[in-house]
C-alpha cells in the first residue's frame, strides 16, 4: 500500500449536530500526526465537481459548538454512477488525497464502500446521523442533540395538549428506525411511541386507542416515527378521524428542526473521540471500516455490517413506555 500523506474529509447526506466537532477532531489529529488535510465541499458532489480546499488547524477553530457542517453537504446522483465515481477518483488523486474520512449515515457509508472497493481507496467512516440506525455502534453523532430537541418541543406541546384536552401525534425523523420516537417518548412521558420496527407485528394505533388510554386522562401525546408507508402522523390522525371520532386528534411535524442546533456535550465528546480514532485507524492500516463505540470503547465496524439495518430496538423500552403511561 502506498504511503498515506494527505487525508481528505467530507460530510455527506443529512446534516447532524456534531459533524463540525468531528471535522475539527479529524483535522487536528491528522495534522498532529503529520498528515496534510483537504476538505471536500458538499460531500461526494464536491469530489465529482472538484470542490476541494486545504484545511489548517485554524480552519476548524470555533466550530465545535456549531450545528450543521462547515464543509456543507449535498446529495449526489452522479456519484451513484460508475462514470461519476471515476471523475471523483480522478479529482481526488489530482488533489493528492491518499485516504478519505467520510462522515455520514447509511447512504454515505454505502457510497464509501463501493468507492473503496472500485478504486482501492483507504476509507474510514464516522457515524453521522440523527437516526441512530447504523449497526455496530451504540450511538451516532447527532442523535443525542436531536433527542434533546424533541424533548424540548414535546415539553412545550404538553401544555397545549393538556389545556385543550387533545390527542397529539408528534412526528419525528427515523423512517426506518424508531430510536428517536421511542426514547423521545420515554424522556417526555409520552403515552406511546409508534415505530416502524413494530408495524408488521401489531396495529399500533388500534392497540393504543383500545388499551393505551385510561379514562381519567384528558390528553395524550404520541410520538410517531416518519413512515411513508403509513402516512406518518398525518395518516394516523386521519385514521383517528374515521375510526375513533370521539378523539380530537392534532398533528405536529417537527421536521428539519431536529437536525439543527448546537450539539450537546455528549455529541461533542463522541464526535471528538471518533474523529481522533479515525486517524489512528488509518495509521494502523485500517480501511473500509466505520468507527463506533460499544460500551464506551472504540470499535472498528466493517461498512457492510454498519449499513445492514439489523440494529434492533430494546423491547423492554416499549414496555417501559406502556408501564409509565398508565
């Protein structure tokens, strides 16, 4: 393997709070270890369009507390084609980049896996997604901040729900994973969480209406993971209108507000640890792995395991929501 002298960094897919902290950690650790660093703007699109800048230590000053990503992010259809990846590789090598650190979710790491395989590029991934749906790691960069944003929003909605004696469906992100909805429900004392992991097992709405509300409750808040198949919170509210007209159902969709804001201390620490570990992994000769944490320890997770979507929810947490909502 050729000697690695220059490391490129990109952020891809949906932004997540803590990405800037990860960029900072990768950049400064790489410089500390003697590498030069190039930042690739707008994710894989920046590789295809040759938007590459040099990063110095001062380039990442005063960003640890900022949400979003200083490198910007974008979807890139061209990178999904062999021709686009060929162009990206040519621009990468022309810029002198020998290895990549990719910060993003399952789509980003899927692209990294294909690119690494086609061009034998050493790539290390960092789990940057608010959905917490990557395998092999206990948590992902941005998840804790998004969870806190949901908590603050639901706490405010609780006042209105109680005042008007309404059933509120609050839609949160996570169309393939219910971590935000489930743990958000625990953190806010919600009456239920409706999550994609359970949709094939039980009619969650029917169970909720028939068994989930006791008569002494004059209001309820239900967290719903976005789900195109069921129509999400809007689809559930329409079902209530048709099947359970005795309830005054309202919908709040939190949307992209969940992605923004200054990262929590937990996300800053996680991003900093993972960013430093990414450079150490490259020094060790690791490639095609995502850096994760398990029980507080740094682990290397093969891309294929990280993107497999076999991470499971804790069924005890579903029971906990049910028990505490009586």
